[in-house]
C-alpha cells in the first residue's frame, strides 16, 4: 500500500512541458461542417509534442487522431437531447457569433482516464484538462435556446462540461457517457508547464 502511494506521489511530481500555443485556436479555421458535435479547433503541433513527451515517460506509443480540438457539444448530447429542439446549423451560428476560436482556454494538467476492460487489461486515455469561461458561456447559450423551445430542463446541463484536449490512448479513447471517465482536474496525473 505504501509503495503504491509513493508511486502516485512520484507521478504527480513529474512535469511535462508544452508551448502556450497548445490552447490558442485563434489561428485555426472553425469547422462549421460537423454534423452532430461542436468543437474548438486547436493547433496540432503543440499537442503532438506533448504526446511524444508522454510516450517517452510511459515508454510506450499511444494511438492518436493526428489533430487537436476541444469538444464543446458532444455527439451524444446533440443526438439524444438537443437535436429535438435545436439544429446543428443554429449551434454553429452561435459558435461563430460568440467567436469560438478566440475562446480563453487555460491548460490545467495532463489527466489520465482508466477503465478495466477485462481481468487482465486496463485501457488508458491521456488528455490535457482545460478550463474556459467562454466555452462554458457558449454551452449556456445553447442550453438557453434549447429551453426556450420547450426542452426538458435536466436533459442538457451546460455546467456538466469537462473540456479537455485528447493527446492519445492505449486502445481507444474513453468517454464519460460510454465509459464513465470524467476528464476533469480530479484526474490530473502530471503537472503541466507552459513555455513562452
């Protein structure tokens, strides 16, 4: 038990570094063609650099999508709830009006989500936990539109938002809805240093 505790403390002492551009979407083009989700696009190079540091630390390659973004509205939120009252075109319009690509995003740490898939295998996903008042405000505007059209009050809650930038995963990405993985500051495993 003590050895496990020491290992966890050592992991938190480890620090990864990345460029401040990791969370800067202002130079990226907004993707308004997504059919069932909303995301803020981010530059891939800083995320790739961070993932490579993580792979060295883990001594293992991670699968990845070769791009970086923050999901603001998930496909499940849209398909199962919002779609009945709000179109994706309307959500994209709100994102454009509220300048999604200029959102304030603060990187907090690198988190790890885990799920035991079988008696022998544990799946892991690695991500940068972030905070953003502007992205949360955008979700609240989507919620207001949904409620104004008779949407069920508890079906979509803007505050149930765990913004993150997925870096990589062992087998597949893990999600809140399907895997119970909450990508928030409680899942922090590595400190994050932002370089100038």
